[in-house]
């Protein structure tokens, strides 16, 4: 239940009703704080956005939901449960992986089902390797979660924790592709358990093995989908926050923060309204947060941003049985793909794509007899290459559609009844630095204690949340970031 507000604990303004801001607000409400949430968009969700077009309801942000217990934790802070607010459907399989040789592997989170699938497609020896890999991923997750992901870092001394030593002993600070390769030899399986590195903005051969924890979340903990679409997540958290007493203001961006000494005293919105505060949590994209706060923290190593993505939303009037809810369509190229995106600043010459068909699970997201598709193509961010996306975007759209038709989605182009294209230039127009929705890459120098912290030097009552700060990019981690920011506020102001 929500605790009563104690005298002197003050008012907290949370800037941004994205998932990190909403999670932060719920934890603060549970600790008895008065919370006001200010959001520039007309609805909650932040990067988990929405687009309604021609009867199709598209999710414009993340499409993969894992670790729903983090939603449960945030809602429990105000005495609610996920079941109170959401109808979560476990996806079985979590993914379907389709390869250039025509083979497919369904990725099951159940150990026996996945071992049988691996044996069917790659042989008994690889099935045994998969079980060893699963055991390693589980031990890695247990070593990381409490002391490396769901943890505050204030100095390098925080690395000297027993579980972090155990993480090192598990090979967590080696390379991801090497670690996965110790367990499975089949190239297709290696891709299935390492492609998640791109979520962290790093090629698998260069990513820390610690980021195999994302594969644990996807392939062991499970993938879910909320009926009504991913937009339901923001609605659920915002509804719980409002019921618990939060004030939510939509469609009015924060344009200025008033300061007195080392404290922010009020947030001022575009409409001119002023919201006094004793503590403030900023969840904007990190460079935008720093600009709003008027600070520029110094770093020995300049910030490095993740690759971006081209997203094509398609409303179509036919179905293809080869598509599951999530289908990863791998090209023949692999290492070259990452080189093109990250180092050479080019689009993929042989693209690997994530195709999400939410209407497989919830047909109400499209008109009767129709399907909605979300096609995500990793792409260079705006700093990586001089691509004129306003010119090249429509051409690349045609290439993506042609590629999918070649891979079995016959008649895709002719079936389109509604569509919307998003390129890195569009992400930049939304205010996202370097035109990427994935914020800072998880390089070694931007991991754990080296990632920008959720406190701001010189400001005593400010905390940060979101994918640019601790612990990083992804739905589970932004929910954790909100909890960690709330913990900062509670620690400063006393009480639980």
C-alpha cells in the first residue's frame, strides 16, 4: 500500500512518463512521496510509443517484453499487481529464427522443448551443448542481477563485490561470441544466443560475455506480450500511479529548471506553468537531460552511442504462416553486418531483420482479416555515416520489402494497406542524440561503474533514469533504472 507522506520529505517532480519515469514514480509513491509527472507527449510510455493508422494499432518502440517481475515489483510498491492492470501472454516459441539456407529454429524457453528442437535441427551433440549453455547463462544471470544490474555504482570500489568476482570467474568479462562458442558449434545457434549484443550497441565478437544475460532474459526467462500492444505497459503504470495519488500532466514539455545554488527548485513547462519541487528525476535522453540541467559532466572517454534502426510499420491484408509473433530473419552475412553498421556507417548489404507480427497474439490490433508487421533493421547512427535518410529512406524501404519477399513473404508489397517508415533522421527529430533510440552503447567504458551515473555532479537533489544511465538499454533495465533513481531520492530524504 502507498505510505503516507511524511513532513519534510517534500515534493518530487519526475520529468518524463516513459517506463523508467513511471517505474520511478511508483516506487516513490510507495515510499510516501508526493509525485508529479510531467510528459511532453499526449500519452504515457515514452519510447514505447504508439501510432494509429487506417485501423491498425502500431507499437513504435520496443516489441520484446521480458522479466515481467520488474513490472510486478513496480506495481507492488502501490499495492497492485500485473494481473490488475495487464493481460500478459507468454510467447511460445519466444522467437522463430529463419536462416539463409532455408532452415528455421524455434526458440523455446522450456529446457526440454528447446533441447528437442536443437537435436532436431543440429543434432544431439549440439543439444547437449545447449543444455550446458543454458546452465552457464543461468549462473551468469544469478551472479549479475543483484550486484551488477540492479545496483548503484558510486565508485570503482563497488566492483569489489563477491558476486562480481564470481561473474569474472564465469568469464563474464571475456567476449560474448567466444563464450557462446564454447558451448555450441552450430553457427545458427551461435547467432541465436549472441544477436542480442546489438541491443547493447556492440558486435558479439566485441561485446562483454556479461551481456549474454540478455540472451538469458530472452531464451530462458521468457518473452511476453501484453494484449492491447506494448502501449498497454505505459497505460498500466500510469493508471496505477494516478490511482496512488500522482499528478500526471501530458502534452506540456518541461523547458526550464529553476535553480538555487546546488538545488533545482522548480520545473517550468512550455505552457508557462511552474511546478515547485524538493527533488527532481529527469528521464530524458541523456544529452537532453544534461542540457536541461545546464551541466556537462566531464569524461576521460567521450560518450559512444549505439547503432540506430530503421523501422517499417506495415498493415497488410494477408498472412504468412512462416511468421510467428517474433521472427528473426538472418542473412547469410554476420560479422560483415556489424562491420557495416558500426564501423563503416553503411546499411546492411545482407540484412538480418526482426519481424514482429503482434496480430499473431492479439488480432484486435488490426482490422478483421488483416495483420500488422513491425520490421526492424539495425542501421548506423547519424554520427557513423553520411546517409541522407530523407532521400535514402524510401529506397531502403523498398530494399527491405524486396528482401522479405525473396525470403518467403511472397506478395508483401502488393498486400500493404497502411505503412509508416522511421529512419535515424526521424529518431533525431524526436530529440534522440545521434538519431538512435538505443542511447549509449554498452562498451567496457560505458558499463557498470563506468556508465554515466544516475546522480549529477554539483546538483544535490537531482537523479537520472532511463537507458542512458545505470544500468542501461532495454525494457528490464529502464524499469530498474527508475527503481534505482527512486532509491536515490528516498536515501536523500529519509525513510524507506
